[in-house]
C-alpha cells in the first residue's frame, strides 16, 4: 500500500529534477559559449573536497586523474591528460569512445610517477585513493597543481557531483542525472509487483575468490537495484556491519532455493562472466529449482561509479527482469 | 629385516626410534587414521548432509541435489587431497635424503618458483584464467626449472647436493623476481595469483587429476626403487660407491621422481609448502634413518596432515572456508615445535 | 618459507649451508700505515684503491640518478637546485623528490652491506642472514597489519614492521629455549613460526582489497618509492650510529674470522663478540626493513663482492658498505629508469642476487677440484 504514494513522490521528484536539469543545461550551454574565450582560463573558484576547500581553475584544460576519478571524469565527457593504471578487465567494459579517450591520456603507472605528473603540466589533479596513500603524495601533488581529493568512502553520486564541479562538467552531469532519474522512475513503475513480492539474492565471484567458493554480495551494481529501484535483496541485520559479501563454498549453492530470484554477473551478451562460470557449471546449480524455473538472471555490470555505466547496468537489469516468468 | 637393524644410525640415540615390529604397527595405525580421515572428509562440510545420503551418493547415485554436493565437491577434494598429500610427503623425503639436509623441501630446488612463474606468465601475458589451464603451465614450469638446476648444478664429476641447492636458489631468485615484476605491474595477474598462491585442493575436478596419475605412479615406483641406494649414500659417497651404488644414476632418478611428485602436486593444488618439509622430518624422528621406512611413513602422514587441515579449514569459519595451504602450517608447525622441544637434538 | 615463491624473496636462503671458496692467503702485500698520535691504522694499498674507485663510482651514479627522471631537467638546473639557486617545482623535484631517494639508496645499501658483513663473519657462512630467526616474515606480518587493517601512516608502518620482526624473533628464541638454546632447535622453531606467519601473510593479502594488497606487496618486495627527506634523515641517523658501532668492532670481527680458538688466544671474548655482531647486523637490517621493506640479497652480495675486489682473506667493512651502496643505487636506477615500468628496487636486487649465484656456480664451483 505504500507503493502508490512512493511512486507519486518519485514521479514528482523526477519532474522537478528534469525541469531543473533543463534550466541548468540551458545556463550551462550559455556559459559554454563564453568558455572558449582565453581570458576565462585564469579565473578560479573554490570547491569543497576531502582535503579541504581548494581553489581550482574555473575551466581546467589539463586534468590529471588519479585512482577512481578517471572513469567518472571520462564518462561525463572529460578528457584527462594523465591517468593511472586501470585493469584490462575493467577497461574492456568501457564504450568505444571512452576507451579511446582513456588510451589517449598518458599512463602514470599503478604507483603514481610524480615526475611524469609534473611533466604533463596539469592545471588540476583529481584523486580518489586510500587516505594513507594520499597522505604520502599530498604535498608533492600540491606543488604541481591544485589537487582535489576524495576518500574511498565517498559515494558514487557525490563523487560524480564533485568531479563535475571541479572539472567544469556540470551540464553533462545534469543530463546524465536526468536520464538516470527518469530510468529509475520508469523501472519502479514497470516492476512494482516484483519489487513488492519477490525475494532476490545477488551472487558474485571475484578473481581472488578461493577456488570452489562464490559470494553473496550486496556491494557493486546490486546496491543500485537495492537502494534506488527497491528490489528486495538480503540486507545485514540492523546494527550489524553491512553485509558487503559473504564467501560460501559451492556446497551452499543448494541452499539458494529459498530465494525467488537469483542475479549473477554476466557479460554484455548475457553469458556468465569467466570468473563466475565455475558456479554455473556445477550440477548443483543446474538442478537448483530457481535455475530450472528460469528465475536466475545474468546481469551485466559495466561499473558502478558513474552515471553512464550505471545506466548501462539498468538497461541490462531491465532486460533481465523482463524475462522473469512472473512478468510474462 | 636384519639389515634394517644394522642400518640404525650411529649416535641417533633417541628413544622414539623403534624396532621393525613397532614400525609396522605404527604404519598400520597411520593407515587406519588416514582411512578415518577419508571418511570424515566425505561427512563434514559447510552443509549438514546425513550419512545415509553420503552412502547413497556413492553407491546408489541419483539426481538428488545433496548427492551432487557429495559426488561433485567432497569426493574430488578428498581424492585430490590424498594424492597431493602423498606426492608432497614422498617428494619431501626424497629431497631431504638427496641433499642430506633434514630441513629441505622440494622448493629448495626452485621448483615452486618455476611453477609459480609459469602460472604468472600464463595469467599475466597469455590471459589464461582457469585452474585447469594453470595446471600444465605449472607442471612444465617445475620440470624446466629442475632441468636448469640440474644443468647449472652439475660439473664434470656429476652433481653435488650443495651445488644443486645453490643452483635452485639462483634460478628460484631470478624467477621469483621476474614473477613479482609481472604481478606488481599487472593488477589482473596479481588478483588471480594471490588466490593460486594460497594452495587449495578444492574445485579440482577429477578429470584434472587422471592425466597426472601415471606420472605419480612412475615417480612413486622410482622413489621406492632409489630408497635403498639413498640409504647407502647417507653414509657417504665413497662408502656408497664401495657398496656398488651408482651415484649419478641414483641422483638423477631421485630428481626425476621428486620433480614429478612435487611438480605434479603443485600443478594441481598450487604451492603447499610446509607438508613436504615437516612430514619426512617427523617421520625420521619416528622410524630412524632408513629411507624405506621414511618414505612409507611420509606417504601416509602427509595426506593425514593435508586432509585433517582441509577438514579443519571447512569447519572453523563455517559456512565459509580457509584454503588448505593456509591451514597446513597452522596445524603442522605447532606439532613440529612441540616435537622439537621434546626431543634431544636430531639431525639426519 | 620453504621456497622463493612469488613475494617472498628471502625464503629458502636461511636453510642453505655453503662454505665459501678457498680463502687466498696473500703475503707480501703493500701496506699503507698512517700514524697519528697513538693510533696507527694499517691500510692495505689495494683496499684503499678499490675503496676510492668504489666511492667515485657511487658518487657518479648518484649524480646520474639526480639527473634522470621523467621530468626533463638540464644538468645546470640540477646543480643550481642543489646549491639553492632554484625555487618552485624544479627545486622540489631535485631536492625534495630525487635527492631523498638517492640518499636512501646509498645509506640503506651501505647499511645492508655492513649488516651482511657482520653476519657472514660471525657465522662464517656467506649465505647467513638475519632472516633465519623469522625476522623477515614477522616484519612483513607487522607491515601487512598496519597497511591492511589499520590503514596507517609511514611511521606506523615502520613501527609495525619493526615490532613484528622483533616480536617474531623473540618468540622464536623463547620457543627454542629449553635449558639453553641449541642451534638446530632454533632453526626448526624458526622454520615453523615462519611457515605460520607466511600463511597468515598470504591470507591477509588474499582477503584484502586489491589496491591495498598491491601496495602491501610492493612494500614486501622492498621499495624506495615516495620516501621523504624526513624519513631518510631519521633512517640515516639510526644507521649512522649503528655503522659507528660496527666500525669499532671491526677488529674483533676480523679476529673472529680466524676461528674461535685463534680469536680467544688473541684475547677476544668469543661468544660475547659474536652476540654483539649479530645484534648489530639485525639492527641494521631491521632499520632498513622498517624504512623501505626488505631489500633482498644486498647483505649477501656486498661483502662477497667486496672481498673479491679487495682480494682480502676476510670480510672487510668499508668495501662491503661501498659495494652495498653501489648495488642499491644501481638496482634502484635500473628499477626506475631502465625497466619498462617502474618497479620496486627489491625485485631488481633479487634478480641480481640470483644472477650472482649463477655466475658463482659457473666460474668458481667448476674450478674446484
């Protein structure tokens, strides 16, 4: 019975955001046209970051991204001059154009080569790495260019806002945000029954998982399905640590029949990922009632720290949910 | 039997070294313990499965979901644990006899480093991602490294244990440095390698084990064949030659056997290092210096240690698990330390 | 502990026992004697030459390292930065970034060389190093706990490594104690404890977040990356005191090498001296390990190479220190500027060490009758 008001509020919210986004976009594009004037590049503004209030150029031209800031920045259309290492496994999930942008930037190595950063002559450095790692290079980076830092505990939406603010990409962010909110509202409506009545569980496996084990995870893309769409995934008991993930041996696959729907990681084509494949190959999985009834869904998660990749995740989730027997 | 008594070491003088009769009884007891562990390994796991289901799973198979858990998960890991344990134990006994160093294990010849490096190359440069793919790389890596150590550690007069150990250290260092360089510059490889490095006997399907069994069988036969000559060599090379032992042939056969055993075990399970060092050492304390007895005891005690550790690893963090390679040293080392504190000093 | 696997460069070396090649005895060498007041220093002519050449090589390499980097600087800029003529980024790069690293390589290398010399002459075994008593695994465990669980600063990391190493060594000693400590028992207990810690380390690395695990593994490989001038200054101060103490014990050390009886006949208190040298060696290695992670093999190589260069019978401290500094500096230069991507210096030293052993096998061992 709570759904209706919720949905109503969601729709109102979406409308409000959409309209404000439109206004902002309009303003943004106005600003854009003036941006190219050479005089603007000396202007600065102050942004709030994890390392305090930092004065950054209003329109930074040479941005170096360190740690997790690279992909969100590129996702909003940013073109960094220097980036730190990204695993091939993560890079292969990027859309063509973003990958090209990434590869055009100078690679700074996994441990940041500070001299290389300096030689790129950046006018802004954006960093998201562990606090202890940042402390080691904070002064050196500051000597090169204005440096904005966010800790690993910064939530992805907040990080996107902050990167957009510092990197002068606010219009792109607003467009993405509007798309996202619209998409979420739409899915909430389409799957209201599923949201209400279905018990989900999300499985995963990581490259460093022990052989013969899988995990029940509530971190990663599933956070969006859980928090924003409202699907019913198991949560940690109140007061306890967040579940994050629990590692379980394959024997425990049999116990999964208590859930209505299983989600597991798949590639863009919907096939189980290479790391997860050993789970799907077990006889126990094949015999599982949930699997046999078509209630196990492979969902593609291209990343969960930028609007663009999360939108691609929602597409995949939408496609998967549409195949549920309950929906047909 | 009499020559066993004759071979009792000069000055070993420890109370636990027992007569042939008691050694035989000990062997039977060890066998019984091993059988008990094999059964326990089928019964104990993260989910409670009734003994009747276990029985049915093995002898009246059906498509019951619990039976799959027994046949697909517990049975393979039990058999793999048995085979890998035996191989590690006997290979450890071989290297200790060969180098006359009671604290050596097969890793001293750079074997683990070779296997690890080969797997790192497979993961980092060739993009191999599954355990079955790693297996043959690890095996090949171990074999090639042993060959290099043999060549590097030999001179015109054959191989001296000291030179081979140095050669092992040499090849091992270069390869481990190169492996670390690869891992630390390739996060994907690092991520996969840290799991393989822990050493585990889980999720190794039996069809991964079958092709290695002939190697293990040949190696075990070779090991027991050279145990006599190795006994003679323990008393010194000159004495052994006088007794008609052909030194070079014995050493090479022993190295082939231990490479196949340790290389095969590492290929299947990843590096499980402590078993091959501790078990033959403890076996020597129990039975004295006769290699035949040491080999026999090692062949039984090593799978006992491995299976007991594996079972413990399933229980302590239930429903999660700890890889057996992590558990073995926590089970074995306290036993080793307690024993060495009890005993008077014993070298070889 | 048993194998030089993946990230554990010290494994395996502790249990190997190997006696060095025959020591050459050389009579009738030219000797330089300096007399000043009551102190007379006898300096071997060849040693003096070798040490001078080594010192020159170290200096040249240090200048080269200051000149090289991905930020292009002219030699003039480097010189003026060193003499205080530059401000801003150029000053920072030369004085704050490159110089501490070069000094660290130099000082830590020398410390490791002397540590190895102290160990090798007490144990009379060229493969001896402090890792025999579990120090390495223990300090790695301490560092891992600080990096992965506490998320601590550099100083906490150094402290953690030190406490871990010392606590492990003490635990090994205590567990091996039973009406006195007997060598074989010490080694067995050391192996047991090291094996457990090694498993624990593998487990910690396995369970950690990938980025943190890689940072920890880089420390474990031995790296001079990001070392600051304050950190180098502190490490150098500790090492300077220890080196001074070592220089004061070089005489009994040389006597000890002649054998216990001979040393005792010359009035050396053998066991006290030996313990003192071991403590010095461990303290030097521990300081370097705390500062930069375990940089492998330098303590093993430097005294041996020094001995070969000076053609002296025993281990001498000055050449060992200079060779250590040269090796560490060269290895770090290779790791930073020659390798396709920058690597921890410890990876290069491990490979250099392996190469040296191979060369040793091919040349010397084959010549032996």
